C-alpha cells in the first residue's frame, strides 16, 4: 500500500480537527479518525510526544514561527507517525511541511540535529502505540490555564474533553521524559531516528 493510499485515510489538513496549542488533542483526533474508519491500521501508527527535562524543545518549519530559519521552542509537541512498508510518514498539523511528510524530510527540515544546541534543548521522544494512547490519554486542559491570572494561555478547543473511565487528567505522564515511567518508550534523537528511518 503506497503513501497516497494511506493519506486518503485522513481528511485534508484543513478539514482535520485542529486547535492551536493543543497538539495532543489534535493528534488524539487523528488517531480516533483511524479507529473509526479503519481500526486495522492502528498498528501502523505511533504517537510521539517531544519534550525534555527543561520543557524547551526547538522545532523548525512550524506555522507559529515568524521565520523559516528560526525554530519555535515548545515546552512539548506531539506528532503522529505512520509506517508503511519501508517508509515512515509524519502527520503534524503545525508544520509548514506537507501533510503527511516523509520522516526523512521532517527529520532534516523540522528536527535537524542536536549538534550546535545547548544541552537544555536536546530533544527526547516518548513513542506510544496508537491504541494505547487512545485508551489511556486524558486531559482536563488545566495545564493551559495561567496560574497567576487564571486565564487561558490559548483558547480551548470547541470539542469535549478527552477523558477515560480511569483518568480525567494524566497529560503530564505523557509529556514527562523520565525513562521507565509513563506510557510507551522514551528515546533520544539517535534512537528515534533509528526506529523510523527504515529506508
């Protein structure tokens, strides 16, 4: 099955559920789209939380950026990766790159390298099975409320909160990058490259 066929699994980028600064919920809804339309393909996808201990991770080619040459430094970011045959594709609703874009292209243009970065900006990656993410992730969006003013840091999505029978809010378990804790597997950049650079 080629990438164009897989791409048809999703609506066009402009038709996907999207709320700025709520990448984890945007990706959850992409996963939910797969579950509703062809659940057999869930095994081909992984959810990836990108963060580190200082909550300072640079990504290039982001729509929030003011320059193509300067990164946006997020506290965390979330993407979806699909692997089909010998290639992996990145689904990122916040990138200026294509949707989807080849993993190798995303790596070169959006991730780049840790070389030249101060250690506090080194990226880590929590890689989670898509079915596990759908089953366990929950957020009450409280992390998006300014603790001083009690105002939203960004307008909340219009859709309902994502919660499970067991949890109302466990997003920090996904953002945190302590090895052996939380969901999925935590990787450094080299391990992340090796997992998805199949060709």
